[in-house]
C-alpha cells in the first residue's frame, strides 16, 4: 500500500452537515457547536470541500418533532449558496411528513432523506419498512443517525436486505453509545447482502488513530463517505483526517468524493 499524505485533494463532498443552533449545553458550548449556512459554506471553502449536504439542526431535536419549518430553512439555504444541497428530514411518526418530504424531493437541490430515530423518539424496527419503501418509491438515498437505542446499525439490515433497491448511509462511523466498540457500523455493512449500506465519517470517533484505516480494511473504501457534522465539528479538520489517513490515494479519493458522486449521481 502506498500512503501519499502530501497529495492534496480539493474535490471533497461532505455528505453530512447541518445548519442552525445547538441548544443542549452551556451558552459557550452551544455557540461553539452552532453555525448558519454562511459558517458551513465558509469553512468548507477553507478546507477544499466542494459541496456540503445539510439539514437543519433544530428539527433533529425532540422539542421540534415536526421537520417542516427546519426543512424550509435548509431549502432556503441551499437556494442561496451554490455549495449547499439539503436533505429533507422525515419524521415517520407524523403522516404529513411523508407528503412534505415527497414534495421537497422534487426540488433540484434536495439531495435525499434524513432521519433521526433517536431525536424523534421512535425505533427504526417499527418504522423502517415505511421509510425505506418510501425512499425507493422516490429514488432517494437515506442518511440516518446510528449507534444509539432505537437505531443500532444492525437493526437496519433486515430492511436493507428485504428492500435491496433501498440505499442507506449509517452515520457516524465508530459511534456506539453503550459499549464504544467502534465496530457497529462496519459489522452491519458486512451483513448487507445487496451492498446497499454505507457509513460516513461524521463522528468524533473518526479522529481516533486507526479507525478510518480499520474500516477501509474491513469493508473497503467504497462503503465509506466523507461527512463532517459541521458546524459541530470543524470541517477542515475532519477532511484532514482523511487526507492524511494511512490508506492509499485511491481510497482517499473514494471516501472524499468519488463514492458520493456515484451514490448521489442522479441528484448532483
């Protein structure tokens, strides 16, 4: 394996970013984890990130179960900034959310569907069939939070194997709320018979030495996409972790942009 950290890559696509206000910690930390579209776009430009796929942070918290207002905010941001695309956030516990998301998916800058079972307080085992059948009907990739009760990575696999045309990104490589084993996402992907499950690097766990390299060795670079969780994390730093990973140049390019171009080809 040839490791070439000196070769800079400026064609990155961030498949997991946000805009908005974090509201859970002290005022200092809340401000540090927050940022509007101008912040996300500016940091992406600094880091050589060509596109960022956003969702509104507000609608991914329990106190805001209805994604409609946040989806409108994300859509407006994507319309204003050339470098932004937006996910339509779906809360499957609200029947009208399916109608709203179906309409948004027709927008030229809507990149796919975002779900967050933990924050919207449902279990994917109960709603997965409806979510993924809907996604296939609308030919949309689903990005889901993973690694917590209600959305353990392995709980998605029965749906992905039963609906092979569905496409899923299990967010937050290495995230495991209970045991911190780092392997939940990679082990789940191994069980996806149709090869239709991916993970992204939008996790603080990704900065641990060896995790990116382990994932590439276990599931291959073609199943990993670059994500930052911006503005919660500093996106140029997240990109540097891939840029200087101890993997070959082809794997870096696959993670940073080629996989995203392939997976989202019909929406870019």
